[in-house]
């Protein structure tokens, strides 16, 4: 079963203290940053710190990711070669605009996995879509390589690229946000929503999480530890949702056994999209560790 990715917490790669702190939190994924979170003259030191963190820090069940620098910087290869021995769960690739970028990194990883005796495609890729060109090519990017695990939407950089002003409603990036989640669904990837920059705004974060989940996103990028708990809560099914989904699937099973196709449940006619939604609720609950589906099916 794939790991949960409700909260992806970014920490600067040049701070062992902050990385160790992140490992004590309930974030599903810890992203050790070599890109924007690290000054240019600290890149080499950050690579060493990340390698040290993999040796000394107990990350538990958390997914361990590294955000590397974009290909156009000329630092991508050094980032990967300096950290491949850590055997990270994956690399976060910023500013992805074309499928060939992922194919090039996929080729590099295939060679290095072989050299390190790692299982093939054991190291995942996580593509951040944060430019106009990235949005235009998002469908091709999503199908670039089976190594790809998630599409991550970067609204802040996108707004700057298209000359939009960021608003709390987010209509200026609504099309792009929809394009990313749709492409992710088409290729069975996890869609991860953009950051909420104001980490002193828990109410705004909760509203953003709710909106993103309604659109189909399954997680969000966190820039501060105090955002993690809200994300985990908002991207997990509630007890009421789990209970209703279980009851609906039970009734559907009974109706199907009697040869009845259409039926009413709690005052509404049930169709297949409702059944699939209930199944996704239980799958999400299982991934989040809130439900043992095999046990519930035996009851």
C-alpha cells in the first residue's frame, strides 16, 4: 500500500536541527530542500548535512524526499550524485515544464540504482508544476515516467509567471489548479496542493485545505511545522464520512445480491459515481491508518 501524502513538510537542507525537528512531527513526508530554501553559497554544505541526516535521524514511517535544483541551474546532477547513497524515497523536481526533464532524471536514476544495487524504480519522482509552460504540458509530464509518484502544484511561482495577483479566493490560478489535479487523476498520481504562505493563519489554511480536497487534491505542501496537524486532519476522511461510506457499500452489496441495480440511500438515488466515491473514502482512510478495510469487510 502506498504511503499517505497528506502533509509534505519542507525543511532547509543546510539545517540538521530543523530536519531532526521535522522527524519528530506527524508530517507524512519530509522534504529536505536543496533549492530555494538554501543560499547559493550553502548548496555544497546542504548536501553534506542531508547525507548526515539520513545517517543520524530516525525518520520513522515518514517518506524521506529531497528537493533538488532545476536542470537549468547545472546543479541537478551534483545534487543527485551527492545524495544517492542515502537511498531517499524520492526526489522533488521543481519547475518542471516538459516531460523530457523527467525522462532525463529518470535515465540518471536508472544508472545509479543499478550501480547502488537498489531495486529498479525504487526512487520516486515528484514533479512541481509552477509555470505557464508547465501547465500547458502537464498531461505529457504526468505520463513521462512510471517513476513519477505525484504532481505538486506551485501557485506562487505560477502567479508570478503569468503576471497574476494572488488572492485569497484563488480564482487567478483556478484553471491551473484544476489542470494539475485532472492530469494527476488521469495517471493515478497523488495531487499535492500549493503552499499556504501565511503560517500564522490557521483558519485560512483550513479553508484552503477544504477547497483543495473538494477539487480532488489529497495533500498539501507545508512550509511550517504548525501547518502539519491541520493538513493531516483536513485530508483525512472524518469518522462520519467513513461510517456513511461503509454503510452505503454494505447496502449496495445487499442490493446487488438481490439483483437490484438502482436503489435509494438516505433519500438519494445511488449511482456508480457515488459507489466509487465511497470506495475512495475507505481507501483514503486505510492509507491514513484510520481503517483496516480487510477487518471491516469481515464484520
